[in-house]
C-alpha cells in the first residue's frame, strides 16, 4: 500500500464513524507520518523498538471549558512504517488503520486506554 492509498484508508475509516461523532470532530487534524520521533516514544514511555501506530495530541473534549481560550488544532497522527511492518497483509493493514483511527478518536473524546479496551479497541 503506497502513501496515497494509506491516507485514503485513514480517511475512509474516519468517514465510517457515526455522524453524531463526526459532527463533534472540530479543529482536529489527522495526519500520516512515517514513524514517531524519539521524543514522542519517550513521552509515551515506550522503548525505541516498541511499535506506536497512532498518537492523539491535544485537549480531550471531556477536559475542555467554554471559558478556555481558543486552542491550536488537536492532532491525530498515524504512523505508516510500524503499521506496514506489523501488518503486511493488505486486509489486516486496512483493519488496523481503522482500529487505530477509532482508538485515537476515542482519546479525543476523553477515553483512557482501559475504557477504549472495554469497547474492543
């Protein structure tokens, strides 16, 4: 899967979300990068050889206040190299892209890892 197809899969995963959730995704940037930086891995407390497929950076909706000043866009990053490496089968890769998009959007809505896991992600 080339970079353009990877990005199309990420967009398709986003578009499969229920409309009630899509309506709330304001000021959120979704990008694809090759791999996380060493700083990002350190901040996530991951070893350099551990895989990170996606990362949400921002203030979750559950922590926002109507009194807070406007903020920069929240950012969801998908990392193509670890996803390609760990999911060489195209169908498995598509499923994992979808899974990763949903997982990171759940963080945007304020869910922690345990809550996301309870949903099956």
